[in-house]
C-alpha cells in the first residue's frame, strides 16, 4: 500500500464549479498535512496546511481532514482556468518524520 | 528574489561527466532537502540536512553526492549518471526538520542524461 494515495486524474471541472480532490494516507499517527499546487514545469507551491480534524478555509480553498478515516481533501470553489495544475497531497509520516508526497491529481478547469 | 534559488535551471550531461547542482535559500531556514521528480512518479526524497548535518540518506546511489557547507547552501554533485537519472531535481527548505514544518521549494533543475 502506498503511503499517500491520490487519483491521478485528470479531473475536468467547468469554470465556476467546485473542484474536489481527495487524498488517503496509511500512517495512522500522521499529524501534519499539506496541499501543494504544481504548474507544468514549475516547482510545487504550498497552498494549504492542516493539522486538526475539520475544515480549514483560505480564500477559495478549503482543506478537510478526517484522521479517523485517514483522508484529507481539498475543495477549490469558483474554479478558474488558472487553477489548472497538478495538486500534490503531502503528509508528514511519523516513521522517519519525513514529508511524503502522493502522485498528484491533475486538474483541468475548462472555460 | 525567490526564497529558494536553484541553478542551473536546465542541465544536459553525458554519462561520464561530472556536474553539480546548487541550491541557495534566503529564508533563514535550518533544514534543506533534495528531491527527485520523475515523470508519472511521486516526489522522492533523496537527502535531508539539518544545520549542515545530513540526517537522512534515502537509499540514494553513490553517484549522487550531497554537500551542505552552511545552512543556506546545498549542493548535489553528480558523476557517472545513468539515463534513468533524467528528472527534475528539486531543492526545498524548512524552518527545521520535524512535524508541522511545511517545506518551500525552488524551481528545480531539469536534468537530462544523454
């Protein structure tokens, strides 16, 4: 089982709609969770961090964490074509205390 | 000026060449990292440095040799690489290693091995 799993996509979303991305992780004691956005040919850019169960909102982004079910999600409201990118879920895995990435979900927002 | 700067942005080298990748961070961080990103594969952690001391070597072949002369600079020395080493090499930094510390990435070096 992969430590951090994401659907590779592409997730096709009409402009103005909500994009919903999911991520599951295997290490039950993980405490820190991050979402990065990566445009093609560019480096990953941190967009959200979440540490507690529940929702965390930042602008058009909402991260949701459910530690009991071991998943973290990202919602992008009012999706724009500029949101088209690959979104990487990253988890600090307790064993070795290192940041482990999922394979990323590619999002395409169509005008 | 970006927080984490990597040079060169692109590098093409033969299998017998020796080259070095450079990373510099201007964020006052104490931890620095090298990652490899290959097509259709997750980011792979290669090395972790905390206060210039290597704290993690993630089973990386010896043809990759890291160097951290101070907390702001990180190098990756390359020699006798293989075609499968062609990838995007990303440097990152964080306040310190450990939980709750997000990492900030440089723009990467796109490496192609002929």
